[in-house]
C-alpha cells in the first residue's frame, strides 16, 4: 500500500492552501493531495464569483479576509497574475442601514467611503424604484452606498494555480481521478482480533479506501467542502455544515457594457462588485466579457442538499432575479443570458465562516460558507497550526488567531452584521 506522512483529500482552494502552508512549515513531510476530478480546483472553487472584501463587522471574518487579501496582493505585485482587481464592493443601502452602527464600525476599520444617492443614480441605478413594484417585492429606496475600497475580484483558477505550482516546486505529490470512498478506522495498537477497533481501544484513521486502491498515511486532512459529511458521517463524526445551492447567471446588454467600465474606486475603470438592498442580489462585473454575473445567496426557501452535477434554473432567474434587477437597473431590461452555472456553499449556519477541527489523526477544514476564496490563505495557515498542534496561527502580516476559535468545542467567532 502507498504510504505518506500526510494525505490531503480535496484539491480545491482550501486543500491547496492548507497543503502549501503545511509543506512550507514542514519541508521534509511527504504529502500527497488527492482529488476525485481530473485536475485541481474543479469543485466549488471553479464555480466561484471570487470576489473579496475586508468589509466585515466580525473580528474573525475581518482577520481571516484582510490577511488573505494582503497575501494575494503581494503575490500579484511580485509578478504572479491572479486576475486581481481592486474595483471595490458597493453595498447599496436604505436610510436605516446606511446610518447603522455596523456601517460606522466599517468606516472606522477599513479603507471605505460613502457615496451619495446622486452618485449612485449617475451609475445607472434607480434609487427610487417604482412604488407599486416596491410594495409587492419588498424593494427599498437607496439612500447611499458603502464602498469597500480594499475589495474587488480575482480569478479563482489563477489563485489555485499559484498554490498548485508552489506545491509542485516543494515536492508534494498530486493524485487526480482518485475518489475517496471511505476512511478506514483502526486501533492505534492492533491486537489482530476480529471486530477491531473495540470501544476500549484508541482509534486512528489508518488508510483511505479510494477508487485507485488503498492509501495509507500517518495523518490525514479533509478539505472536501460540501462532500465532507459523506466521509465523516460513516465514522459517526458531524461535519456541522450543510450544502446550499447557489446559481450564477451571466448577463449582457449595451447598457451593461457601459456600466461595467464605470469606476467608483481603485485605479481601473471597472464597476464595483455590487449588492442590492432588499433581496441582496449581487452583481459581479466581468471586465473581459463586459458582462455581469448575477447571483443570490438564498436563505429560507432553498432547501439544503447536494446534486452531483448542479445546473442553474432558467426560471429561477426570470421569476426571481430579473424581476428585481429590472426595477433597479434599466440596463437589465433587454439583457441576454450568455451562460449560467451552479455550485454549493458549504454552509456553517452557526456563524458563517470556516470550521477547523481535529479528530484523532484527522484534520478537517470545511464550512467556508461562501467566502472561501477571500479567506483561503488564512484557512491554510490555520490548518497548518491545527496539523502541528500549535495553539495559535500566524496569518499573513503577523496577525495571530487562536486555532480553537475556529473549532467546534471552544468556538469563539463573533456574529457578522454585514451579511450578503
Ligand atoms: C456560485 C458561488 C459563488 C461564490 N462566490 C464567492 C465569492 O465571491 N468570494 C468567495 O470568497 N467565495 C465565494 N464562493 C465560495 C468559494 O468558492 C468556496 O468557499 C471555496 O471555493 C471552497 O473551496 P474548497 O476547496 O473548500 O471546496 P472545493 O473547491 O469544492 O474543493 C473540494 C474538493 O474536494 C474534492 N473531493 C470531495 N470529496 C472527495 C472525495 N470523496 N474524494 C476525492 N476528492 C473529493 C472535490 O472534488 C473538490 O475538488 C462562491 C461559491 C459558489 C458556489
């Protein structure tokens, strides 16, 4: 049987970043990274809007995201293109939200500014949608916008390729088209009696049963996102997360093309990633195609559950998103849909951020809850500390964070007020 010091299951952004930081911290470790698909970053990482923001009220979210953003900027400044643009995040807000304590906190904490309703109207957005439609659809008048300036978009495949290339240089082994079917539990010290492990024996994960044969290691790390409970449940371990489907629709029109080149912050003529008030639909500009990717993270009304090959539902766009969009943004009236796709958030419904826990010789990095790209580098550094048994992880820029804060038993994550 093949044997490694550590096997990481999942070559999405969480697995890649975790493997990279563990390998950097332990250069002699023999690490193998497995994925069921033919190459890295084919899961939810590939489906992502890959927008990033440091605009968070929660200290934990702020630390995880701002340190990762600084790391990504540093990589790009050193010449590795991540397709990163600091075009900003624009939260469109009604009067109450604009004057909230959450906004005051953000303005003090991060590089950000308020823009007026006149400036917003000038961008091609209706600040007072039709009163009749507003009544029916719970639309809100826009009083102003909060602009996060250290925010923007990147390309998730380029970010993933950075970690992939670094891991190859460091000598990590990748095995693709290798699906883990089962984690094999065994006693730490074998007696070779039938029926082991017994309840009175210490247990470890001894090996993985995969589609390419069994693979053994001293340590394992699962970075399997929405598929984590498939592997943990048979062991009687709760993943504490649920899959939630999220759909993305790519829209084009002459009006949208013109909007995409409007600058609100930063040094490039690119529209900010924008969140509508009321139903918080988000608009992700794609500067290359001059289109918007439109998406909505649905709470009540969208069941938890996983499909192996999810597709976006055209009627979901026309009945739900388009009806709201055309009231706020006239450029969507005659917009054509060029493409659509769907993926899943691995939702931690307690506080909406990563969950890192270690069971026996098995570390688990899961629950990125729709913000895994913007927090992945910090998650990887936390995973390395968890793997090594260190109490604190040092994030990029030397901010420290207690590993247990992101765990289950002593979890200490403050609630986020600026939820999209
Ligand atoms: C539509 C959409 C929009 C998003 N927008 C944003 C955004 O704007 N900003 C942001 O920060 N985040 C966003 N996210 C979230 C972000 O994409 C995820 O948090 C992140 O990609 C999760 O990465 P991961 O590595 O944990 O999971 P994945 O990328 O899903 O990787 C998990 C990997 O595990 C592998 N795997 C699973 N089970 C097995 C098995 N049994 N055997 C072998 N391999 C296995 C899978 O093949 C997969 O490659 C979005 C997500 C979606 C779906």
